[in-house]
C-alpha cells in the first residue's frame, strides 16, 4: 500500500485524519473478520509503521 507513507506522515503534520481507499478497505476487512487494531499513535495503521518501512 504505497499510500501508507503519506497517511502516516500527513496526519500528524495536518492534525487531521488522513485516509486512503486502500486503508479504509483494509480496516473494513479487519473489522469484518473480527481482528482488533493494535493500540498506538495511528488508529488505522498501528503496528504497521515499522513493517511499512521495510517494504
């Protein structure tokens, strides 16, 4: 998901939630499957920040 870098960077800079369609789809799929999102600084991509940096 190439937009994760922008979502992670722009949210704190702008002070507002930043979304992408792929991020929303992934979040909806997790909710539908009953997968909880990990706690952390970003409500939708928590736990993926370090993993994204290796892509």
